[in-house]
């Protein structure tokens, strides 16, 4: 397959991720900018994720109906408009509304990327592409907080959203020029209410598919909880300079990159489920060791970063393998599966950040306990349900046909 197809999807994902990562170093300072508190600032992530999750449930079937390309292009145009709204926000309420609109539009990329990659590659090839996708996309959260921190110090927090808008426009033009349509046969009934309900009901009753999806929801919940809590923990509690925060977070993202690289190299030689099991074990090690660190009163910036590198390493393995296995065992169309696979993990992220906002007490305990609970729960769910016993029972038809056992 031409390399430019995953490259375009990676670029779209990168700017989507930057929508949050660029401004995270500014979050503690937004309390003064908008005369508000940490809970309201953290809601800018929580409600963005909630919107991101819910909209995917429509974008998935819509992409089955009218194609992957128009859904992605429409979403990117709306994403650019919402980013301009963020840059112009004059109150915390307006800023939250603009962030919600960002979530409603940017999520089109997630649905389309999952569907296009799985339509073009077999299982081993898909694992390699998802792993490469993860490695490349990992660069965005690695460099985003670094760039965002310096831009905040030099040009103010609004400059991050001006930069983001320019990047979105550039990527949208490249997609319009180069991304082909991969849906071979549009499903004209994909948006019928009865079909929507039946498609999602089928997935909700599909235990192996839901297990892989909920595993992603739990570990992604931990990741986004970290994203919401760490700026306050590092910058306010540990007195890390705003422009230096990105280096600590970047080390965790580098670990994610290495986990994705390991999955890419192991694809075809080691099964997806063993790689997933290793990833879950590493995530649980990261969460548990963080809580032990806090209990011992040793939560320094370096020590916290080291423990979360285990989490990042495991996350790279999980996100290279869980989507592939979920597609392999699901019993509904690609659009439905891609939407659910994107919506539930993002809903998990939104719920986790809401918990962080609710429990915020200027200590490390809320994030440490939440990471421990989510990672251990993901591992327990995997061992209890044993979704690997479902095998690869679905038949796969490139172009968006149904997946059936």
C-alpha cells in the first residue's frame, strides 16, 4: 500500500492530539486568566473528550454511508473553526464551548483512521501499521507540551491555538489533494435508526469485542487523567517551570513510542494477544508503582516520570494490538466497530478526567490511585473474560462490508 495513506492519517491524528497537548502547560495559568479554579479548567478536557466520544457514534455509520474521505474532510474544516474559537475565547464558559466543538469535529479522524487501516491490511500488516501509527502520533504529545510551554511564555496561551489552526488548514489541504476513498461499496441504509440501534446493540452484546474495547477505555482513562492532573502536579506542587514541564511528559511519550516500536518489530512473530498481555502487565506496574511512590512520600518529578514510563511502554503495546483484535472478533460493520472502538475509550478518558477534577486536592493521590485502579482493572478484565478464545472468527471484506462470525 502507498505510504502516503497512513502518513496522511498520522498527520490528521497528530493535529487532533495537539489540540489538547499544546495548551496543557497553560492550564494552571488559565485559572488566573479566566478568574476560575482548577476544576473548571480541567473540564475543558473532560467535556472535550465526552463530545469526542459521542460524535464518533454518528461519524462511523456516516462514513459507511457517504465514504471515509468526505467525513474526514468535513470534520477537519469544523475542527479548524472550533480552534479559532478557542483562540478568541474571553471567558471560561466560551473556552469550554469551543473545546466541546473541537471534540465534536476532531473525532472524525479517529473513526476514519481505524476503518481505513483495517480495510487495507491483514492482521499482521494492520498491527505493523497501527504500531507505526502509534510511534509517529506519539511525537505529537511528546513535542506538544514542550512547544506549548515555550509559546505560553513567549507569546501567551492563545498563540497555541493560532498555531494549531494553521496546522489543521495545512493537513486538510493535503488530505483533500491526496487521500483516496477506500470505501468500495457505500451502505445506503447505514444511517437508518433501526440499523444504528441493531449495529450498536450487536457490538454491546459481543463479549470479546467489548473486552478489547473496554481495555482500551480503561488504559486511555489513565492516560487522560495523567494529562489533566500532571500539569498541576508538576508545575504547581513540584514547582517545575512551565516551559520545562513538556520534557517530563515527553519522556513518558518516548516510552510509548518504544512500546509501539516493539509491537511493530514483533508483529508476525509474536501473536497480538501475548503482546497485549505484556502491555497490560507493564501498565499495571506503572500504576501500582506510582501509588507506592506516593505512599512513601517520594513523588519527585523524576521519580514520578520513571514510574509512568512503564505505563507508557505498556500503552504502546496495548494500542498496537487491541484495535486489531477488536476488529477481528467483532460482528458488525466497519463503521460501527470503528465508532465504538473510538467512542468508548474516549468516554473512558472523559470519565477519568472528570474524576480528577472532582477529586483534585493539590496532592498526587487522586491521579496515583486512578492510574492504579484503571490499569489493574484492565488486566483483570482481560484475564477474566479471556477474549483470545474467540479467535479470529470474523470474515473480513475490504471496503466496509460487514464482519460476521
